[in-house]
C-alpha cells in the first residue's frame, strides 16, 4: 500500500483474466474514521485488507465503503470484505443502489455475455450482489470523513451511478472509471452507459483544479498537466457526441 498524501493511500489492483480495480483508503491516520473506496475484483478482498494491515492500520477504523460504481471489477470483493468489516457502512449512488436492493444486477455485469462468463468462472449465482446500501448518494454532497472534506460528484456515462470524489484542498480527484491518467476514458457500451452523458461528465470534471488523479485502473498521476481533463475530452469528443 502506497501513501499518496497524508490521509490518502493507494492499493494497486492485480489483474488476472479480468481486471481488478485499484482500492483507495482515505482519512487522516489519527482520525479513527477511515473510508475504503472500491473493494475490487472478486477474491481480491484478502489481498486488499492484508495490505492495509501490513501498513499498521486497524481494520476497525474503516467505517465505510464507498463504491465509485458497481461494475464487477469494483464490487466483486465487497461481500468478502464485509465479512471482515461487518460494521462498515456501504455508500452507493442511488441510480445503482436501488436496482441492487431489488436484486437487479445488470449494472454489475453490464452485458449478459459477461454475466455468464463471471458466473461460470467464479461459481456465482443470481442474487450474489443483492445489497442494501446504508447510504444512497445523489451527488453534490459535501462529506466530512476522517478529518477531510470531499465533494461527491455524479458523473454518469460509464455507468448510470458513477461518482467521483474531489478534495478541493488537496486538488485530488478519485474518478472511478470515468477518466484515466493516460488520456483514456471509461467504456460507454455497457448497460446504463451513455456516450453523451460521459462527455458532459468529463466537461464537468474539466472545471476542477486537479493536480492528483487517482483512477480505477492503470497508473495514478501526482503531477497532472494543466488542462488534462479538457484535453482528454477533446480527444474523445467525436465518439462522445
């Protein structure tokens, strides 16, 4: 586990046949109020939690789990992590929290073919990700967690309930899979995705002052070029129009 800044820790995802999202832990070390962001791929929970314990952090200090969105590579390890953190709340944007509470897992798998692959590979049955969120997010919330302030921004397009977390004080953005640090963006051909909405979400994010970009996959950036998000949007503008 790497400390990006005081109060922001990075656990790199380990891809296998399927991608594993990065996991982030945020909150000032002495706050006793930490937040885990995106558990990652199924069967990666033990690895993610062991990295946290190796850093000398008590698992009991993790008070909540926030999902940037509920795709399989981000939510897969949630059930196993919840077994180790039974008191931790789960926060999800309402656009994906509400379907999951009804057992509608289309936002998890994205397409029927991928659902069949995942269920066959991992032995998953329907309803595995039927989850009741402890808090449904709407976007535009200012949340005070772990001695830090983060803004929740609804950024649909890659998925209906995608969110980004932004710290103005630290000029840090955790965008899930909406944008990466190599001029790539999240795919927009899955259930709940929308190319035009993704373009609007990128336009919204381009208005922020971001120096540190902590995406769901690939490399992180601690020295983001000025205008990077706007430049990325211009590169993809034709596909998103």
